[in-house]
C-alpha cells in the first residue's frame, strides 16, 4: 500500500470517528468524500472495504450511515493476531519460497531495515535492490517486494 493511500485511509477513519462522536451517527459517503478530498464515492467505498479488511470498521453496504468503528487492538486480539507484524520474520519466511523459483534462485537475503521502512534484497553476485515497504501490512509488503525487486 502506498503512503498516500495509507494517509487517506487514516484520514478517513479519523474523520468517521470524529463525525460519529460529534453527531451521534456515522457520516454519509458524500460526507466522507468531501472531508477526505476524494473525487468520487466509489473511492470512499473502496477505502471502506480496505478498512474493513484491516479490521478497523464494519460497514453495512445496504444501509445508509451504517459504519461502526472498531478498536484496532480489540479487533486484532479477537483474531489472535499481534498488534504489529514482524516484518523481518515475514522476509525470513518469504526468502526460501522465492529461492525455490527460477527468477529468484540467486536471492541470498531479504533484510528489513525498520528505521527506513525498506527491504534490501541481496543476490549471490552482490547486487542489491531496495523495496520501499513504508506503512505496508504484511501482505502488501510481500507484493511490494515482488514488484520492486523484479
């Protein structure tokens, strides 16, 4: 997930929370669209689906203003998931899978650099490639690694 998308999702969830606290009910799709500055309600709908997948909210599509914000820590706890994903562990698990392919048989290591939010892919010949994984979930990180080191 790109940084601009993450920022928009954060802005969306913050707006929904603030609006619901102020008004006592959830905002409409148009309210969210105007507050976040998206061009269409279809973008808002897509963002709501992404936030649902992250376990941050529940939105009933067939009902207007039926958005319920979930506490992220509680949602993760209910699913038995850690609050933060271990990105180096994901790299360690991904490495042998990539090495088993023809394209990446010569991949020597994948190292997550936390303070830069990048993954350094090092190949047997010493060649390195950097993948930006800022603000990514674990699954988005894997996609970004594959996209950026090919």
